[in-house]
C-alpha cells in the first residue's frame, strides 16, 4: 500500500502495510507468516535471505528496502516509501545477497519459522 494511505490501526492484511502489494503479500506467506503483526521484530536481512533461499533466486535489493520499511513501521515508526531505506540498506548491508544467497547462509527471520 502507498505509505501515505497506511492507517496503523487498520492493518489487518499484508497489503495494509506500507509498500506491500499482492506479490509481496504472497512472499510473506511463503516465508511462513499468516498475519502482518507476526513480522514485528523480524530481521529484514533474514527475511530477504530466506525469500531468496525459498525461491531459489536472488531478489532485487529493493525487496530488502521493503522489508526494512515494514519492520520499521511495525516497530512504531511512521510509514515511509521503500526508497527512504535504500541509503541505509547500502550502508548497513552492502551487497545483501552475493554469495550468502548462493550458500544459503544467514540467520532465520524468526527461529520458530525454520528459515535458517
């Protein structure tokens, strides 16, 4: 959803989250999440690496930006466009995939989800 239209109190579906459309909602379900609030406290890099591993392909780093925007929003911050996180992602993670995706390394988004 467009971050300008997000209403925190009305988040019931993944598509109610900032920057999330139907395809990203499917990705969250693929990762084992059933409700948006289950993503609270998730590690955005672990989500990204888990999605790459599950799908068997390296995703565009802007997917990590979206994961960062969602987890930041669920941590209580205002909804922001995904590109607001690009500079932070580059500084924090550099190349988020690289050979970590090829090796399938990286921690799980949530240990209980078995994404490790």
